[in-house]
C-alpha cells in the first residue's frame, strides 16, 4: 500500500438527484464518480488500494448524517 504524500489529492464529483412530490413520494440519491487513485504533487497517478463498497457506503452515511445533525437539519 502506498503512503500518501502531502500534495496527493483524489478526484471526485458528487451530484444529488431528487425526484417525486415532496413530502409524500420524495426520493433522492447521490450519483458519484470518483478516481481509483490520486495524483501526487509531481503529476504522477498512484492507484488506491482496493476497498469494499459497503465500507465506503457506511463511511459516507456516517459523515452525511453527522453533518446534517450538526447543522440542525435532522434530529
């Protein structure tokens, strides 16, 4: 596994898609496109280690719910 460098940065684009009538049938989900590695400060691409999608899903859910709680959007 590669050790991250200070100038490393991953790439990602996230868009929230919503549809349906609010609040009865309102549905939303995220569309995510992310790189499978990162570019270092010298412009070289380094592949990220493989991960399990369930781990990423759990982390994303935790971070989003914590952010919504902190902003008072949910209780």
